C-alpha cells in the first residue's frame, strides 16, 4: 500500500512500542503522510535512534517507559500534547510474550504480567489519551492485536488469550467512546520482527509455506492498514478488527 502524502498533515499520533518492528513502521508511515509522532518504548537509546531516523524533533519525539506503568502513560500523552499541541491518534502496539507452552504449565506471575501490558496497559493508554485530549476533541485509536487472538494458537495460549481480550476491548471501546472516537484493530499473522523471530528464524521457507501469498509479513504490511484506520478514510468504521495474514487462514484444511 503506497503512502498518501499529506493525509495526516497537522495531526499528532502517539505510538507505543515504537522503537522497532511494527511500531516503528507505523510511526514511519504516519510521519511520511505528514504527522508528528510521539514514540514510546522501554529503551532510551533505541528510541533516540528511531527519532533520528524519522527526521528529528520536528517530526518525532520520544518518552521512555514501561507499557504497564500508568505514570508513563500520563507523561507520554502530556509530552505529545505539550510538544506538538494536540493528540489525534493513539496506536496501542506495546506488547510482550514471556510465556510459551500449554497454559496450565505456565508461571501465573508471567501470565499476569502479560495481561498487565497487553490488555490492562492498553486500556490505560486509552484512558490517559481520553482524559487529556481525545475525550473533548475526538480522534482515532488503533490496537495491534494478533491472528493468535482469533483461534486456538498452540504454545501461545496466554498471549493468544490477551490478544483475544484486546479484540473484544476494541469492540467494547468502539461502542463506549462513539461517536467522537473511533476504535479499531489489526490482527497480523507472523510478521518478520525481532519479537516474532522464534516463530520463523532458521526455517522461514517452511514457515511461509502455509501462506497463500507465499511469504511471511513485514512491518510495513501492517503499517498501511493502521494508517488507514487512523485516517479520515475510515471515518465510518469503528469496533472492527482487520486480519492481516497473507492468506494463511485460507489454507486451513488444504493438503
């Protein structure tokens, strides 16, 4: 999907988990279409490099912190508004997956942390943005879910459950925050990022064999859909989740 020059001119976005991977690709796409962007993630050095890559402080800023830290939510939202004068778009991309294997064998503490970041933290970002700007002025929220949240996902039980919750949360908030705020989500299959490397590293050809389009996804495959949902092109869409999976869901039962 090609960028749409000027589509976000005069708009400001906050993208969580944006120092690399999908989050950075989303920020890059929004900046290319005219937005100013505030990035968040845990590591200051990676965020500094991301801001520089996006064109420096005129186009991007950052606030480092943890995705489940309410004080960090408030600080990042305030920085975006104080630095660029407004906040039009929130992209909830921050997420973790510290567990793998059958759900009943996983450490409950790790599972709680996963939900704190992937679900409770996402709602926290929404509340901070709502209280500071979106509630009075409107805007768009895009949540980064996962195809793992749409069906059983072997080995990814708690992560899948958290993304299923995020999909439900998208519907709930789409209802609760209408008509001034639109809330949508995207649900990617395997995207070639550091976060997902355990799912394909060393066997990418084998991993891609089940995809109708013949390859795994890359971050920019997701960024275009996020930009659409965040833009006025999607003004009559809310509470929806778009699956971005290279056709892997079409292949079930084939072979």
